C-alpha cells in the first residue's frame, strides 16, 4: 500500500469514527478524557519502558540535550499529562455555542454555532506529550485526531496511542477517532500534507524548519504554530526583586521549550544597578551569555566570560541554557529590537509604570504579552485550558 493510500485509509477510518464523538455528547466526551487520564497513570511503567527505548536510540543517534529533554518522559511528566487531560475534561463544552443570531427583515432566523472541523492532522517532533495533548483537545472539541509524530519518539507514541485507544474501548466513542500515522517513512508526512479532501486541517508543532516545511508544502489548510524567540524587557521602573526571578525562570525553568526566553533587554538607566546581579545570577545558573557592547563591559568587570552577540544570536531560538543580554536606550528601542528579532510568540516587560506596561502591550505584535510575569506562563495548562495544540503567532 502506498503512503498516500495509507494516510487516506486512516483518515477515512477517523472520519467515520468521528460521528461517535458528535453523537456521544459533552458528558461522554468528558468521560472519555477522564478514562484516558486514568489509563495513562495505570500504564505508567509500560509508557516509561517504551520511552527508555526512544531515549537510548536518541543518544545513540547523537540527539542534543535539548531534544533529549523534549523526548524524555518521567513519572512526574506522565502525571502532568494526565492532569492536563483532566483539566481539558473540566472545561465547558466548546460545541454548540451560539456565537451570534438575528432575524432578518424577511423573517429568516440566522444562528451561528460552533462545530468541529472534522479530521485534524498533527505533525510534530520529539515531544511525546503532544500525542496526548493533541488527542484530548481534539476529542473534547469533537474532532478526530490523525497524529504524525517523529521517528525519534516512535516507541513512546505507539504505546501512548495504544493506551488511549484502550481507554475508549469500553465507552460509546470509537477508539478509531485516534489514529497514529507511521513515522518510519518520512514520506508519510508528505502524504498527510497532500491529503486534501480527506483531512480538514493540519497543525505543525516543532522547530521553525518543520513549521516552514508544513506551511509551504501543504495543500491541506494549516494553522501555523510559531517558533519562540522570546524576550524579557527590564524597564527603568522595574522592581528588581521581581525582575531577577522572572528572568531566571523564563530562561532556566525548562530551556528546551518554545516559551523560554532567549534575550533579556535592560533599560540603560538601571543597567548599572541591575546588570551585575543579572549577569552573576545567569552565570551561576550555567547560562552561556552573548552580550552587546554595553552588557559586555559589565561582564568583563565581573570576570564573566561572554561572547559578543551577533545578528544571528539575537534571532536564535537556543532551546538550551544560552541567552542574549543587551542594553537599550528606551522602551521604544526595546520594542524595535523585539520587532526585528522576535517571532511574535511571547514578550514580557517588568515595570511598575502602568503607562509603560500599556505602551508595551499595545506595541507588541505577538501571541501573548506578560507584565511582571515569566514567559513560561504562555502555556495551555498554565492559562487554564488544560493543554494546548500549540501557540499560534499567525494573524
């Protein structure tokens, strides 16, 4: 069977099964997600054993530390994934919501309501948690899930899908609503992207290269999730007691993810007071630093080894303990820098001046703006949505 036919067959099975989602109703969709959460925890040892195989294969193939971190599961991460499924189950029903209604002059009544897309394909890289996050969000919204993960997470994804499908077998929702596209052949991705008429929507999640490839090559409509070159700007009115932990958390809490900060910009009027503490703390946290000329002067005074930041540095999503540090003349200069090098994902300002916060928010063209909070809060679970498909930075 060709890859085109394989994907078409999986999509047909998913579409047929999706009818059971629509007829099941809200409470049964909730029950399905709760059953999945319980099954993930009950089968933790099997999931971890499969993940160990992927981790060892990744090490043998020379995967870097950032990718290995994204790939790795642990008892705590599996519990978090299950918790995310339960949070999605607790959300209000997204289907059947009346968005608007009116009666025309001729007496015709118009009502616009929310409905599922149908069959949604996910293309993603080494993070096996996306397998569950995507599936539960799609099921809760009445959509069938066509999942195409990376070969590096093949064993983990296969077990996770088996566990989730097993959890559905005793209910009214067909287990066929979750389909895993084989990842051993790269051409299955192309087949998914070209399955127009079989697949209603494709969403990529991963590196900038993956996202660009999907958006450029797909004949199926796509929602583009963005790479994360995120910034923290320390304003002249910043409270340093807030600013330091915000920067440290934004960079070091989990540097491999897209909402980790890659650059910190400090207003020149507070650089002399704040920069020594900032550089020392980042250096103590084992963060490799790339500085502009002004920040480099402070680093040399502290005998901290840094490199001079280049245009390439400013535009890089590191995904590891590596960060750019710069000094800016004003809030407007910070915004100009972010507009030049950012990816419209998440930007943060630390300030006690409400007008500065208002201007920063108004002038930041991105998916999320944080005021006196870490960039790490741009996350479906942290924002109360249970989980996420991805962070879209499209218009």
